């Protein structure tokens, strides 16, 4: 298995291009199941989760192809994918595939809407908590689906097609909002989704569905109205920038000090997180190309408390990175995770680098320390692993992060983007290594 080796101490200066959002690309790829025509997605990040999802969809009958490189394209530019689900050949998503990526469970919405049936494996537990699927089931039932759990599978049937309904989420769920919105596009009549997730990725999926002929209003707000149509058609859609990648590099610059412009992105996608970053004493400026992040390495990092919340609150997917930054703050901060159980596993690894963090329930109390010292650490999940990289960038000496496959699921060419800005970071190929 590959490792990432970092020698801490350098400031970051330069330009980091931000990729298309992984969390938008995944539902957009799944939306290709809704039409027999071609869906073209531009600015798709080159990530393990994307290629895995393409392979999973090919089992349902989706043909996919990638554009080769075009003149003048930098290899950091996103890719263009063409997806065509001319005929759905299989409405079953088996355990060995769904268990590899939870988001592949989301095929249940489009398969049910288009074919009147779907048999999708329960995703199973994962490292950041049990992550149940009750909201998906209740929402699809509100649209007339009959749902049973059989031998580890969710079996959903709507032989006469789905019909519009009203569903109020008791708890905000990004994935269940994506699924209900996709399913509702082909249902008979109007569907109203209340207490919907307001994440920019939901709005991006809606933009693509509308380009495919869907009638959707209110995506990006708490109430979404979908007027069902008999069929959707092909379209071309450009994936929005990755706000989590944006926030991650912004926090890395705050950690090391320096002056970096994040291009192809927008501060409007993550205002809450940027406000928290600004409160740490980092300069955050919206510029024509994206965002400019500046911090004098000699100036102190102020402690700032954050609580994770559904959008537009502070994102859970930036919690670990912010905690890494707070390990070097001049004082005590409190970081509270409210979205997922068990999403503080990076605490033990950050402690290996010298961080002082006490966990009480869902809250981590971080006492800033003047120095971190490099050590071997292990990635536990996607966002946790990048928090270890951020800490490694300032830790004295060498930090090696193992289980890098977590990083490859969500961060495109991380080592290259950071080393171009002056970081000493490299991938060590896993040949003969454990
Ligand atoms: C998505 C993101 C993930 C992010 C999360 C929250 C993708 C591919 N992943 O995950 O990066 O961290 O949103 O912003 O976009 N829940 C239930 N029952 C359900 C569904 C969810 O109780 O049926 C709970 C979950 O366990 C969790 C909370 O709802 O505690 C929010 O989860 P959800 O928004 O659904 O997360 P994902 O869509 O899986």
C-alpha cells in the first residue's frame, strides 16, 4: 500500500487549482440511469470513487467513456465523461459493490423510477458510524413504493410507476435528498420534499436534471418541488467546484502560513467555514480567479470554536482539517461533531504528532501546542487522512501517512498540488511495504 511522506516546516505559496466536486460528481453520474440518452459531465475529478462508481453503473447497463486530453489542457484539468444507459439490464446492486462505496446505494432512486423495481444491498456499517437508510425508505414509500428488506437487500417495487407525494425529512440527509429528487423527476404528479438538504451539490444535481428535462424548483432551499415528466433526455453539465477540497487547502495554508490562490472555485460555496478561518487570523479574500488565502507564519493562530451542521453550517467534511489547524492555535478551542457518530477518530492520530485533544462525547477540546513532531500515522477515513497531512506540513521532521487509499477516494493529485506550492511531500509506492 502507498504511503505519503511529508517533511514539515515549509510555507505554502503559489496557485492550487480546485477540482470538480466529488460529492456532486457521484449523484450526477447516477442520474445517467434516468435516461436512455447520453449524459455528458465535464470537470469530473479523477478519483478512485468516480472510477469505481462508473464500473458499478456498467453492471446496470451504463456505457461510459472518457475524453482524452485536449490541446492546451493541463493534467490538473477535470475530465469529461459520457454516460449512456440505453437499456437497464440489471436492477440489482449487489453487496460486494455497494459495500465498497455507500453512495452507490443511491441507484435505488433512478432504478425504481425508470424500471419500477430495484434491489439494492444495504450498504452496511462504515468507519464513521452506522449510517442507516431509513430516510430513503420512508421517502420512497411516500411516493408509492412498496419496500421490503430481504436477506440484506432493500427491495423496492412500484409496478405502475412512482407517484408524486409529500415527504418531510425528520433529519437532513444529503443522499436521501438526492435520491428522492431523482426519483420524483419521473413520478406521476408533483412531489414536495421538505426539510431537504440545502447543500450546493443538491442544487448542482437539480441543474443537471433540469437540463435533462426535469421540472424542479427550490433545490438549494429546504423545500423542493418536483413536477414529474414521462421521460428525461440527454444533456451536458459541468460539475461545480469542490468546496471541501477548497476548504482543505485554505486550512493547509492557514496552518503553514503563506500566500496561495485557489483557482476555479468560489468562496460562496463555503462561507461559514471561511468565516471560521478568518477568525483564526487568516486573510481570506474573494478574487477573480477564486480565493486568496494569506497568513504570516509568524502571526498566532487564534482559537475558534466550531459546531458541524447541515449546509449552510460548518461542514462535517472539514471538521478534521479544522481540528488539525486548531492543534497549533494559541489557546483552547472546542470542536463539536453533530452529523456523524464516531467521526473523531483522527484525534488519536493527531495526538501521535503531539496534539493535545480531550474528547467528551461529541466535543473535542483542543489545546493548542507550540510544536508538532512528525511520526508515522494511519488514515482512518477520507477527511481524517487529509487532516493528518495538514498536521504533517508543520510537524518537525518526517510524517508518514499510511492507508493512503482513503485520500485517493477524494483528493485529486494532493501531493502534486501541495508540492507545487513548496511543501515537501511525496508518495512512496507500496511495493514490498506494509
Ligand atoms: C454526504 C456526503 C458526505 C458528507 C455528508 C454530510 C456524499 C457522497 N457524501 O453523505 O461527504 O459528510 O453528506 O454532509 O455526498 N441518516 C439517517 N438515515 C438515513 C440517511 C442518513 O439516519 O436514511 C443520517 C446519517 O447517519 C448521518 C446524517 O443522517 O448521521 C447525515 O447523513 P447524510 O446527509 O445522508 O450523509 P451522506 O449523504 O451519506
